[in-house]
C-alpha cells in the first residue's frame, strides 16, 4: 500500500510502498484511511527538526490527524463495526510500571517521556491507505461529520485545555463566572477551533493574529460572534486595551516573543494556556521581573497542555457537531484544500498557504 514517510538520516520525504497491516489480536480493528490533516508538527517532522522512526525502521510514516472507515473487526471488538467512521487518538502509553499516568490510561500526562505517538514518535502514522489499531484508541464519529471530522484531533487540543481550565477555576469559591474575556493568539486551525470551543463555553473571544488571509480570518471569527484583531495594524497594547481585563489567553501561535508580551496583559486571576511548540531560535529579551511580579500579585496561572485522552476526542466530536449546527460555513472554510496522496508533499512545503490542508487518501 502507499504511504508518505520521512527518512530522517537521508533527509528525504517520499511516497513509499509499505506492507499492508492485518489484524493481530481479537480487540483490533482495521480501517481504510479517508482523510489526514497536515499541521505544524508534520512540517517540523518533514523538515527533520522533530519525529522519530519506530525501532529498527529508517523511516517514519507521518500523519496523526485522521478520519478512517472501519473495514474489519477482531472477534472481541464491541465499540465499532464495519462501515463506522472513526478518529484515532495519537499517543500510546510508556511501558513502565512506575508511570501512574500511563497505567491509568492517561498517557497524555506520561511522566517518563517513553510514550510513543502515531505519526510522530516511534510509531507509524496514518498517512497511508490502511491502519490497524486497538479499538480502545478509536472514537466513532457520526456520519454527518464525514466532511469535517478530520478537524477532531486539532480540536482535542482545546478540549484538553478547557478541561484543565475548569479544574483551575475551581479555586475561585463562588458560582458562575459572568462574562469572561478570552484572547486567542493565532488564527490557524488550532486557534480558530479553540475560538469556537471558547464561544460555546460562553467566553467573549478576541482572536489576535498575523495572517496573510486577514479578511478570510475576520469573516470566520465574525461568524462565530468573536472579534478579530490583526497584528499588522494593532500592537499588543492596543489589542489589550480593546479587550479589557483578560481572563484567559489561549496561545496557538508557537511564537514565544508575542506570547510573553501578552502575558503582561493577563487580568486578575487570569489563566494563560500555552499549546504551541516553538522551534529553537535565538534567545529573546523578556521582562521577567515584571511578569513574575504580576503573576504573583494577580494569582495568575500559566499552564502548558499537550495531547488528549479518549474523552477529549469524544468531547471534540460532540463540539464539532455543535459547531456544524451553529456555523456550518465557518467550519467548512477551515478546510482549505484536499490533495491526493501522490501529492502529499505539496501542502508540506514551506510557505504552503491555507488553514487546514488535508490529504484525501480515499473517498
Ligand atoms: C499532536 C499531539 C502530540 C504533540 C506532540 C501535536 O501536533 O496533536 O497529539 O502529542 O503534537 O508530539
Ligand atoms: Zn497536529
């Protein structure tokens, strides 16, 4: 079968032939891959900054944002049947008895760092024609989400963040939060999906971003009842003045200089959530005394969040359904283009435009 793989030692990205997998245990399912989303992590991997092949392999099949259709089930499978649409989780547990996170099914909080991730770390990914996986890692998706369900995985980043936010907010010992102001940094798929999740969670949302597609982003954010502020025309100070006290910042740009500037504008009891993974660049100057003082004097929380558990995927599937009822055109417009697998390297090239590019492996 066809697959898209990186060869880190040779610094090559290629369409390869790979052995088609088969079911190995009664709790596994076999799927035909339909759609695979391309994200910043894939661009890091295909520029050889990140990503590790499985042991004994000189290549890694990429792709971790997927939608597939079940074609075969082991005899003990109960949660999926042939024909079902499913989205697979990404991370698999580390092997250590001492890791209470992985032993509790919460490898998204793995302590040892020896977890694996499909399409990213020591496990082949989904940018291929067929995959086999344990049913416990598969999440069934309603058929009406067929065209957009490839957005489930990037939405899980917001779901896990929001779950942690709710835990943090329990420190405030009163009921109800009234109106809350959220600022989303970045208007890529993670930022825009995060903005949608924050809207349905009751936040007033401002998206602050630099983007070549200002008008398009502005339209999407307006459609969901948020406000878009362009970084090209508004400084961070101006943005912060327009928003007022910021209760939550959801960072989805991966540019640390902007993020640390915005921390200075976080309001009382505010929470700042980092989701981006910046590449290593030259050190920058940050006013650390100012930030530390403010974080303490305002009871602020700075939180990092990565990966998501199965219930985060299930929440994302429910929320994506809600987004589609409220804002179908805005959700559809997040998917910019679909490419056949033979052209999978195109959206991975540096400077490839668009919001979410998708490899349509089969129809
Ligand atoms: C994926 C996560 C993964 C992270 C770090 C992200 O792009 O969405 O599932 O844990 O990269 O590898
Ligand atoms: Zn991703």
